[in-house]
């Protein structure tokens, strides 16, 4: 039986996020209630098949790009695979569903048995919220991450579009405290980092610095033979953004218009928004929270070939 502290750690209400409603702290992470309920359903009912592919990420770290790349890799390596639909017609989020909403949410919008093989899912849940079998079933998990400063800035812009009422300084403090959806960022990254013997770990910065090499690594991890340049071109920021514009407005379940997933797509935009002092705070936090794990902010400075 849980001690009062353990209970408190599991469900500790309540925090109001910048824009919408309440967040609940559950097992050390902040989520809306519906995500917590869904994570329990996932743990109870989801047994990954060895052929399943799970794309995991903290929000705003490159999820959309990784979804596009993975579906493009699968489509080009096996043109008959219907799990990899054409990016000319669909937003990457329409191709790869979130486990915690579209599959195991309160009103799932997809029937898991209808999804073709290999099934590709995504998740913003921490590793500890997923079933243990994710580590043992042979399914492939790819985790994408991004420098916390650019992650925060991307999140800040998104929430501004929804009408943020607090200053960037206040929002930054909340990010540092972990009070953001799926936060804290540092613990989220650390969980997947510590499982990297089973999880492929990719950074947004690797993809930007050396897309061909990183895509080649992803394809190899998935056991796919492809023409790398074709995939990189098909999933470039410009291409996806233009396709999204041409298609007109569509709205993701989160309320995000599809074209809002493509804002600037660069490394280092934090310099336009954060002070050196704020960056130092992030560096200190990384130091503190990742100490002893072998993980540090230098992973965002390396190119994929190193
Ligand atoms: P999500 O967690 O809400 O799905 P996610 O896709 O992880 O969002 O992150 C969005 C970021 O990825 C945006 O970054 P920015 O705000 O700094 O611009 C978005 O522009 C960027 N992005 C999306 N697609 C691409 C792409 N093909 N190449 C590079 N960056 C991309």
C-alpha cells in the first residue's frame, strides 16, 4: 500500500497551466486528467507487437517531423504499406495517432485492429507511464528530443496563439518548475535516455545538422532500405509547411490548427527570446537533474555523424 507521500506523489492537484484548465501531477509528471486516465488504459490494455513502432517525445521537440520521416521511410521502403499514407494529402499527425488520445483516449477515434502492420503510434507520455512490455516486446521506440531553450520557445509561441496571459519570464519559470504538459522536461528526457539500449535517441539538432545521416540511422533502426535524400526532401520544413498551407485549415484534436505545427523550424531561436541569464538557469537545471547520467546539454551540439 502506498504511503501518504507516495499517494501525494501520484496524484497531487492542481496547477493551472498558462492557457487552459487544470493540470494534475501524477507519478511526478503534469498532465490533464484525460491523459492520466488514458495512460492507465494503455498500461492495462496495450501489449505492443514486435512490429509496433512508437515515436515518443516531449511536446515541441520534433514530433511532427519524426512522424513525417517515419511514415515516409515506411512508405518508400514498402509502397504497399497503408500505414504510411502520403504526406501530400495528410498532416503527419493524421497519419500517426497518439496512443493516449486517438487510441486509448476516453473516446478513441481509431480502432487499433484497423491499423495496418507495422503500426506506428506516438506518445508524449514518459516511459514510466507506458507498459513494461514496451521494453521487452521487441517493438521499436524512437525518442526525439530538443534543446530545452528552443523547446520552451516553441511551446511559448504555440500557447501565445491560444492567448497566453502571463509574461515570458513567468512562463519560463513554470517550464523550469516542470509545470507544463508532460513536464518536467528534464525528467521526461532522462527516462528515455536511461533506456537508450532499447530506445533510439534522436535530437532535433542532429536532424537539422545532418538530416541524411540521421534519417539513415532511423531507417536502419526500422530495418528499412530507402533513398535517404528523397525522404529528407519529402519531409523538409518548407515542403510540409507549404503542403499544410495548400490544404487549408484543419484542426488537430488538441485544438492546434495543422499549420501551427510548422512555425520557424530552426535551431537557436531561443536567442531571440531568452536572456543569457535564463539560459544559465537551464544549464544549471540540466546539470542538477542529469548529473551522473551521462546526459548533458552537449548532446544538442553534436552532429549526427559524431
Ligand atoms: P507537437 O509536440 O505539438 O507535436 P512538435 O512537432 O514536437 O510539436 O514541435 C513543433 C516544432 O517542430 C516547431 O518548432 P518551432 O516552433 O521552433 O518552429 C516546428 O516548426 C518544428 N517542425 C515541424 N516540422 C518540422 C520539419 N519538417 N523540420 C524542422 N522543424 C519542424
